[in-house]
């Protein structure tokens, strides 16, 4: 009997199906396993990469208003203005025919045009450009207009229109105190002046942080406070030491003398020498910080801090004070003044030598009153190189004054090992060194403050901050400072200088110095004219420094250019501060 070896077709088909099913089950398990492994890698090992991709699809919003800046009496000098930009997203327009109720460009234009103050036709044309993913409907919209737009959006349930809140820095007083305030550019994060040095305070606020999609929609989550997007966190306000009334006087008088004398630039600084508070800080050329983009580098630069110059005869006060502090001279010292002196290939002479010749023996009052170059040189020669240098360092020359404004220069003061008799000689009457205007203000403040030099500053500090920010540096003895003050006041009262005042004793010194060439290889024909002093001499309350660079018209001397500005600023400052007169009126003669 023969066995049938043929397989049953049904049995074979079943086995085949089972085999395919098993293979598919295995493939399914493998795919599931691979998917699980892939998700595990994404969510555990590669989480940072995809978080970054997620962030790229949203815009982080960190909105905060900078603090305001005020003068010492509360006049607002800088503030933030909030405005809105309105955008449209064509992707969210209603589809289909316009039945007058849908969210279409036609309907949006009809509702928004009257509020935005634009024609309906032009707005419709702008909104109809669906090739642009986000359309800038209107920028720089004020708060009231934005509120009306939001009411329309909420009333009609529009999804395609969004408002982006922005802020910009404004300076209500225009060019007023521009070199003190500086400027702030929100777009680039660039700043200058107090806007830079007080940046941390002005921006110190609990900011409202939230995310938005690329098309401007706020991304809410369960942990987010829904009121956050409506808040406007604000930084700390800053109060300056500037007195707006005195600042106005200084700016007006400075601008007047610049125009009258056709000068290149100038500055007027008024400071309280007791505590270093700067009451006025006028600099020319100036600029409008509201439009700083249009200003040149020359206008924006605070040259009173960055540039240095030979101080000229105002420096003679430092020379005489240094010698007196070292015991080389006293109040009654007599100095030899030959009127003229030669050294090497140079000849030094008094400004009035050709008219009056050699004065002979002079006292210190005469030295200051007639601004004797030779007398000052002979006083300087009483000190060794190192003695003179060490005294100049005590006055703060060769280092920054520490003022709370950016860009200050350290000036130029050669170490004593590089001094020779010629440098020592020129140093004595204000040519051997180069200083910044603020260094001179700081140095002379020691004479007005019983020998203690105080850090100049424009920001009003709390008592705790003042301990850290405002340094009080003993420079000379109180006796030396008072003696120099007395001699300076006598020299002003004895002469016919325009800086003399009727009601106040003024301790002051004028100066005129030749302007160095840009390459430093010599001097130009231009002059720096200056006057520095303080009043009332019996109890100094204000120190004033006036510098005018490159005056062209009329006699160019410290007494003829800077002097009149000093006198006018002193008169008006004394009136504004109601300073007590310290001059006894001269009784009128009776017949």
C-alpha cells in the first residue's frame, strides 16, 4: 500500500499564515521597542537640543520700565515712554466670502482706520498683503489708542490682530544737562552718562517674564499668573545732585560766551566743596539725547573728563599751597621776581614784563594778583622733584577723581625720576602736566574744605552709599588751606578783576594757557582760558570752574573770557542758594 506524501493545502496555508503572523508580531515588537528607545533618548538624553528648538518657536518677553531720573528738587530729567506696535497675522483671517461679520481685511480696516487716523483704503491694501506672515499695521501707537484697539479686538473676538508693548527713553528737558544724563538706546542696549553708571539701579526691577509665539500670541501655562502680561515693572528712580536752576544759568552763560567769542568749546562746573555734590555741569558742544543718533562724536563726548590740557596759572594755587604745606614758605614770605628767566633755549617771563619790567621782591598776594610766572617758578624750586611730585599726587593729579560718570582720564603726571630742572620749572606755573577739568575741581576743593579733598559726584546717595562712594581725602592741613584762601581772596579784592563781587569775598585764580597741538609736538596759536574759585571765602559753599577753549574774538585771557562767566554764575548761584554775604559794606564818605 503506497503512502500519500502530498500535503493538505489547507494545513500548509495555515502554517504559512502563522509563520507570517509571528514575523509581523516580532517586527511590531521591534518597532515598538525602537520607538520607546527613541522617545527615551529624546526625553532623557537629548532634551536640551529639543528645548532649544522649542524656544526658537517662541519669543521670550522680558518687559521692564527703567527708573526715572530727577534733579535734586524733583524735576524729571529722564523717563520711559510706553508705546505699542500693532501687527496682523493673515493666517488667522476668516476663510470664505466676506459677509460683513467675519475677520477679514475689509472689516478690520473699516473698524481700525478711524482709530488709527489712516484712510480705510490704505489700511485695507496693507492688510490684504497675505504674502507677509506678519504685517506691521502701525508702530509707535500711544496708550489711549492701544486701549481703543484692544476694545475692538475683544468685542469682535479678533485673533489676527496683536499689540506688542515697547518702551523708549525720553528726556523732557531736551539738551539740558545732556552730558550728565547721557542717553539710552533700548534697541542696542547702548548708554552713556548716568544712564550707564546707574544702569543697575535704573533697571533693578522684578520683571514680567513670559513667552510668546512667533506670531505674537502669549503662551499661557498652569503655573503662570494671567495678570503678568499686563504689568509694567519699573526700576529704581535716581535723584541727581544737579540743581536745575543753577544748571540753567551755567548753560545760558556758557552758550553766550561761546557765541560772543566764537570759541570752540567750554565748560562750567559748580560744586559744593563740603560734600562733593555737583550742582551744575554745563558742557559745550552739547546735543539732544532724544535724538542722540543725529549727534556727532564731538557733541556726545564729555571732553571735560576724557581730554587733558595744561591748566596754566590756575595751577599756581597748587604750587604755592604745596610749598606752604611743606614748610618752605609761609603767609608772609617774600619771593624774588626778576620778571624774566632763561633756561636752556627757553625764556620765561611774566605776562606784563614788557610793560612793567621786574617787580623785584614780591609777597604771595602780589604773586596771585599779578599771576607772576617767575614768582611761582621760584616757589616751585624751593621743593625737590620728589617733594613737589608727592604733593601733586596728594591733590589727586595723575589719577582719576572718581566721579560717577564714564570715560574719565587719569591725566598726565610724569614720575619724579623723569623730571629735570626744565620740567620742574614749567610744572610750577601750570605747563609741565596735563590735567582734566574734573581733576582741577577735585584738587581745589581741598582748599575750600579745610584741606580735605572730596570725591565729586552727580548722583545723590543715601548716607550708607555715601560712605562707600564719596571719599574724603586729607590733602593739606586746615591751616594751610585757610591761609591760601585768605591770600586768594585778598588778591581778588586788591585788584580790578571782574571776578570781584560786592557782597562776597571770593578766593579765586584766573588762568591762560597755550593749547598743545594734536600730535603733542608743540603749541598752537589757540588758548585755554579759565577761572576757578569759591565763595564765600569765610565759609565756602560753592566752587566754580569755568574753562573756555580757543576763543577768537577780543582779548583772550582768563580774566576777559572765563572771568565774566565766573562772576555771573557766582552772582546768580549765590542768589539761588541764598548764601549769606561775608563782605562788610564800605561806608560811604560824607562831606
